[in-house]
């Protein structure tokens, strides 16, 4: 089924036994195809492009797939046995095959954000024949270590700002190696990060005004679909997917890719660790590896700095080179300022 919705077409197709939806932002004839994997689990991102235009459609045909159980792909009765990490990886590969058939191409580019990068990196490692390149935005590496880093940062920041109450609340919910994370921490995490400018975007101070309310204003979804955005988010959190991501060390699971890899990361991101992602990029074995620091971004550099993102995509990714990437760090794995662009 295909429905045109403003700038893109909305399609629903059978993927591994389940009808799944996506928006296809179709570019010029013969445009390369880019498959975008959203974060979450269960949080589609196409609606964000109204407030944060990405410009990716200027260079690509972009498929904004909404994953099993999320957004356009949410429905009642989805079997719990299919809500697994393995199924999400298989679904991503099948969506890539669908796009190859639909647009008559042999391969697509794979871009994945946050939770999506947890799925996407494993998909790229498993079936490199489907992809020209892999682009990880806010690349997940070992998320429990990232949460420990974020907790320490927030305690220190709130202490320096005189936020004694928040310091006390965070200290009562320490992040250790124990999974799941403390419920108290989960209740504080998003609000605390956004207040410090290290959440979804560097300038977003509230998930209510920055995410929840804008999603309801999106003209690209009908009322039922808007309700399903939030039903799907809640549904997708009920199967331990987040905890599996926390527990998995991708730096050990995926040590090699057979395709070029590009990592876009905001300097101010504490939702997913910037230094851990940069360190991983220095150790990944791939034909090309580029790491790109976005100085004015937090967790969503592709939305926060679209001009720089488009330049990287057109000048480096499409050319399969890393000319614009951060220079190597002679001092080790830690982050360093990027080269002038």
C-alpha cells in the first residue's frame, strides 16, 4: 500500500511476516538510496524532519523505516516472540532487500541513529553485500559504560551549578554494572540530560516541548498513527531490548566491517558516549573509517547540523573517502578537536 503524504510517500509492505511502514523521500532519478534506522527502541524520527530538516533528500532517496512494533509498524497482536534484537536485525536486512528491488539498485547506504546503530552495525557486519557504506549517528558501543559516564557527568555538573536536590536524587540511583538500571535513574535520566543540553539536541531542554508535543503536531501522520507513535514506544520497551543493548559490548561483537564506516557524533552527547564511540572508530577494522565531531550538537547531529551532515554524505560517503574526518589522535584513543572544515 502506498499513500502520498506531503513531501514523501507512505508505504506499508510485508517484512518477515509483518506489515511494516516507512516514509520514502524519493530524490532525483538515479539518486542513491539511503536506509535510515531510528532510535528508541520504538521511537521513529521522520516527524522530526519538520522541525529539523535534514536535507538528505537533496542527495539521496531516503527510506525512513519505522521498525517492528513502532509507529507505522505498530499494531495490536504483534507476537512477543518476534520482538527481539535478532528479529530487528533480520527486518533491517529485509527492508534493504525490498529497497534494492523497488529502486533497481544492488546496494543501499545504511544510516543508523542511537538504538538504530545497535541494530544497524550488526546488520552491516552480517550482510555487507547489501550496503555501500555504514553511517552510525551517535553510535552505540557499550551502553552500560556510557550510562556510567553520563551519571558521573550529571552529578558533577549539577553539583557545580548548585543543584543539590538533583545531585542527591542521582546519588540515590547509582549506575553500576547491574542491569536493569535503577528505576530511580530511569525516571531522572531524560529530564536531567535535557536540562544540561546533552540530550536529544544541544538546544532542547524538555522532552515534552521538544518531542512529545511536536510529534502530535506532525502533518505526516493521521490521528491514529500519532497515537501509535506513543503506543509503539511503550510497547517496544516491554521486551528487554533496551537491557540487551545495555549489556552488549559491540566493540567486541563487531570488530570488523567489510564496507566503509562513518561515525557522526555530537561533542555534547551524553545519551550515547562520544569518547567511547571515538575510541571504537580508532579500533574498527574496515576499508575506510571516518569519525566526525559535530561541535554544536548533542545526540542528533544529522538533525542539529544538517549542512555539515550533507557535506560529509556527499563529499566523503558517496566518494567512499574520509577527507573531512577528524584527524588521527596521536595521543591515543581519546577525542580531539576536529580539523577545520
